[in-house]
C-alpha cells in the first residue's frame, strides 16, 4: 500500500496518531535512533554513580584499582558518544527532514489540485506561510521534542534505575516528580493551545496584510495613501505583538512555576537524604549522598525539560493543523477516473448552462446556449459582473456547470480529465504571468527539448524577436520577478510566444490588450492575428474595437446571453451591443 501525506485526515484526531502516520514508513530507523540515543547518553546518568564510587574509595580507603576501573568505564563511554551521536542525527534528523519534504510536496501538490475558487478565496501569502513557516515549525518542534525529550527520558530512566538498585528507599520520592509534571502540563495545555492558535491566526493575517501592501504600492503612492497603508499593516503588527506577548507571558508563567516547584522538591529531597545519612536511618554512604544530590538536580532538569517542551509541542500541533487545512480542503478539482482526452478539435457547445457559486444566491450564469464550431473566434462582451470571466472559466474547466452541460467535441466536459484537455489550451491573460527566470525558460515553460529555431519562430510570430535580440543577453536575459524588467507590451508578447510555441487547439484571450498603450497594442494585435489562425478562440475584450473581426460576438448581461452575432449584425440591431459601442465612442 502506498503511503502518501495526502491520504490522511490531519484534523479531528489526536496529534499522536497523525505523527505516527507521518513517521510510519521509518519505524525501524526511528527505533534504531532511539536505541543509539540511549547508548550515547549513558555518561549523563552514569556520572553520579561513578562519582559516588570514587568518593567512597577516598573516604573508605578502598583499593585504588576501583578508582581506575570507574574512570576507565567512564572514559570508554565518553569516547563512544561522538560516533553514536552522528549516527543518531543521521537517522532521526534524516527521517524528520524526509517528513518535512513530503509535507511540502503534498502541500504544493494539493494546491495544484484545489479549485480556482479555493485560490480566489485564500491569500497566496497564507498558503506560502503554510508551506514554509508551518512545515518548518513542525520540523523544529519534532526535532526539539526528539532531542530534548529523549535526553530527559534517558536521564530519568537511567537515574531512576540506578536509584532503584543502589538506594531503593529513595525511589518513591523521585517518582513523585513525574506525576507532578503531568498534572502541570495537563492544567496548562488547554490555555497554551488557545494561545498558539490565536497567535498563528494573527501572524497569517499580518502576512496577508503585508502581501497586500507590497502589491498595492504603486496605487498607494499614486494616491498618496502611504499613511493609510501603514495604518492597516500597523494594526496587524500591533495584534501580532499583543498575541505574542500574551503567549510569551503564558509560557513564562508555566516555565517559572515548574522551575520553582521542582527545584523546591530537589532541595527537600537533598535535605531528607542528608538527614537519613546523618542519623543512620538507612544504609547510605557519603558517596551515595553526593550521588543523590547530583540526581536531584539532574532529574529535576530532565522533568523541567519535558515541561518546557509543552509550548514547542503546542506550536508543532498548531502547524500540523494549519497544514491539514490545505491537505484536507474539500474544494478539489476531481479528475481521477475521468475520461482522458487524447486529442482536441476545438468544437464547443453550451446547452442550458448555469453556474451558481457555493457562497452566492445569485447565479453567475443562467441558461447559456452557444454553439462554437472548430476554428471559430468567439468574442464575449458585457459590463462588469456580467459573467464574462465565469464563461471563460467554464471553457478552461476551472468551474463545472451546476446546470446544463458544456460539450467539447461532443463529449460532456464533466466526464473528462481536464488536465489532459488543458494540454491543448493556451491562455493569454490581461496581466502576463512571468516568473523569475530567463526569457527562454519563460517562453518554453513546461516543454522539453525545444530547439532555438522553434523558439525564435514563436518569438518572431509574437513580434518579440526584435526586442529580445536587442537585450544584452538575448534569450538568456533574466526578466525579473513577475517580469518587472520588461515593459507591459514586451511581457504580453512573451505571453503570446509562450502560447504560440505550444500550438494550442483552443485559445483563451482575457483582456489581452486592455492594459497596453496604442503602440504596444498594435504590435500585440498583429501577433494575436497570427496566433488565432486556425484555432478555436474565446476572447474577452474591454475595447470593442479589438473584436470587430470576431466570427461571432456574444453580449452578456447578469449572466445571460442577450445578443449574439457579428459586429455588423449587432450594430444594425441597435440594442445592447450598439449601446456599449456608443458608450465607448462618447
């Protein structure tokens, strides 16, 4: 059975069960790491009895050979520590890193599977924080819990075992420390969990606010709204500070209380051991008093370490829940089991199509009937909120119709694997999407073994070859984050080249020239004329002058088709399209 981080609930179950699931493939290696850790940690709990033996050798004038034997044993154990520690790190930390890598892989995989509706509702900065910060917090939490927790457990187990053998009368006293620790953890865990949840939410809101601020900097500067933008971010920063301070104080009270309680118990136990030895109530040597004194602080420190792990574990659990919010989000684009699309001709038919978003009472589209033959250029116009983008999303398969059906080459798109269909689709959006990389990498994104001849033909047909050749490094010029080193027209022509090089059967143009100046628009329009030839094209345009040559124009109003025809036919009817034309010419 395959083990995938996606095949789990993550929420609504005890965190230990989730952690067990994540680490299950490496159970043998984890068991070996724990065994190695106990062996390498032996000096910590062996030092007090060795010290006791040495003191008794001095006080009772025992043979010096006992002194050398004790020192030799201790030295041998110390020399074993470095290689065992390296082996422990290789096994334990290697498993933790593997889990972190698998979780990040599962997150980005799920992001690709989640619907466009999910991504429109969820801030990209929040998703980024889950992939980077939450998984890192989980890794750190598990590492600290493993390292510090095993240290504490090994110290407690070894110390209590020695006490049980050497001075069993004191074992019940030491055993009181563990129940007290458990009671303290149980009393404060609920409040620590609430504090961690509240703090994580405030950090996510702050991250989203900062992301919005950086995106809106051009608008903010243009309208002199710097103070307003800083005020919005400042309120989120204040909230993070308040929640963080509240969490810090809660952790501080927890740590301080546990430290006082356990050190008080240690002092009481030390006094008791001294009195027992002084009055001869039990057979306790001077060396054993020193050993017990050392164990008081050692075991107290071990229990305190376990208590200190509570906030670390709490943060890790919250991060695991945060990751689970994405890994178990139900809003998936389901393609498994659907019919694979081997080839696309590009004929579309909309039969009584309607679409209502889950959180809306009004339908985004209603009773849409359209027939789009192969090679047709269909233009979609209408006012804001008319349903243009929703119709394009149906063509792309980002949404599925909630009424009626959309047919592709005679097949209901609801029955198709849309991933295979989209290999025959290209999109040129209003804002061309480029990533930090070279022109070559951006244009050939997702393609393999593209030779320079094919690449240059695509650039030439997109009217981009001239400006690319004029750049200092040509095809290997880095475009900057989101293509910021290029002009809007240059970015858009690269987006057209990216579409051309794929030779798509279906082309979607979403306001592809609306953000350009007249000169850039002319160059892009010339490139688009080459791109649309022989393909089924869906185009949304704000400027009606750019769609006059479309085979058919559809006018949408409030999600309904109110007019359909050629540019000339619609003008002759003197209805909705003619009114839009008159408004733009006014």
